[in-house]
């Protein structure tokens, strides 16, 4: 009987694995055509001051609607695009859209910093910085209106190369943020030396404010360390007034999350801007 269960358990496991592999393969293939078929869009999520909810910027988040599978989360397809190399074309497209949009907003009198997520493969590309520079000049955007978000693991792979690229980006004048902070392994000191301007506290810590004292301690520590090292602190995934109030008392400067606004198309973001304090 135990043997039978074991066998069924095993069969179930392989079926599930197979389904997952089939889906990944379908996504992998479809990703190659997604851009030219107009299935990809860029959404924007407001970044606001914790103290008064003034909008200071937006994070660009990519969206993909597959004709059969429907909306696919970037959490699922970005890793696939990274493993297959499609992230380079996708990342170029995202960067161009975001820079163009930031330029348009600036022309319209809205000085918003647009934050763009950057994958390791993009970041390590030898032409990354020069092409970024080109893009900024094409769209007439001063570099300070662009922020790049990278993860700890991206900088850990080859620290020397990362330091060199970061130095070039700093010289260019773009802002640098460390994304999902607290989930990786690097030290604050190391991040400071890499020259990050901003620490984005991972939403997993924010989620349990009010429920998990350990997470509250971790958040407080990141805010204190970040500020004493001269970095702006931002909390991700803020969904409730309780979370916002906690962040306010701890002196966290910026936040983003559904409490303020979900990521939405540029047009909706503009409508939101018109109702937000400025
Ligand atoms: P991330 O950069 O940490 O982005 C924050 C994620 O939290 C986004 O998920 C956002 O929609 C979600 N979020 C925002 N507010 C809330 C909230 O109040 N509660 C909760 N539970 N979640 C919230 P999304 O859009 O699914 O993106 C997931 C990840 O995919 C991003 O994490 C980022 O790592 C990656 N990604 C998204 N767009 C791009 C892109 O253009 N390029 C690259 N390389 N990666 C991207
Ligand atoms: Mg991000
Ligand atoms: Mg994040
Ligand atoms: Mg994330």
C-alpha cells in the first residue's frame, strides 16, 4: 500500500513537472514573437513620499498578455527570458519605452524619476552604458530622471565588473537602486561601496508589519542603516494604512504599493497623477 502511494505520488510529481516544463517551453517559444506581435506593454506604479503621498516617480513594470495563456506574470516569464537571452531585446524595448515616457512627462511639466528593472545579462552587456547614454540623448532626458533597479545577486556574480559598470553609470548621472533588499546576502557596507542611491526594502518584510515582530525589526534596521549610509529608503508592496504608519514612524522616506496605486498603463497613471497631491 505504501508502495502504491509512493508510486502514485511519484507519478503525480512527474505529471506536474511535465506540465510545468511544457508551459515554460511554450512561454519560451512565444516570447520570441511577443514584442513584434504587440503583446507586451509597460505599466507604471507610483512611487510616493511616505509623509504626504506626493508622487516623486514611477516604477516601470513589464506586462505580457499571451493570446492563449492570457496574462503571464513577469515573475514567471522574466526568468525564462533571462535563460533564453530574449531578455536583451525585451530589456532594450522596456528601457526605450521608459526613457521616452519620462521625457514626455518632463516635457509636460511632470518631473518624475522613472525606475527601470535591469537584468544581469543586460547589465553585463559591454554596450549597456553607451547605449543608455545614446537613448537619454535621443529622448532628451537628463540622466537624473532615470533610475536603474538591480538585485543583489546581479552585483554578486562578478563584483569587480559590477563596480566598474556602476561607476560609469554614476558618472552618467543615473540613479541606482538595489531592489528586493533583504532577500539576498550582501552587506550594507558592500552596497554603499557600490554606490547605490536607494534601498528598496523587499515586500515580503513589509507584508508582515503588524504581524511579525522579527520583520518589523529587520525593516527598522534596514531603514536606519540605509539612512546612516546616505541612501534613500523605499518600502515595496505597501497595502495597508497600518504598514504606512509603521514606515512613517520609522522614518522610511518613500513607498509604493496597492495602498497608493497598482501598476497601470501610462494613461491611467496620468489620470491618477491628476488626483494625487503634488
Ligand atoms: P519588483 O521589481 O520587485 O516589482 C515589484 C512587484 O510588486 C511588481 O510585481 C508589482 O506589481 C508588485 N506589487 C506592487 N505593489 C504591490 C502591493 O501592494 N502588494 C503586492 N503583493 N505586490 C505589489 P510584478 O509586476 O509582477 O513584477 C515582478 C518582478 O518582475 C519585478 O519585481 C521585477 O523583478 C520583474 N520585472 C518586472 N518588469 C521587469 C522589466 O521590465 N525588466 C526586468 N528585468 N524585470 C522586470
Ligand atoms: Mg523593481
Ligand atoms: Mg522589488
Ligand atoms: Mg521582486
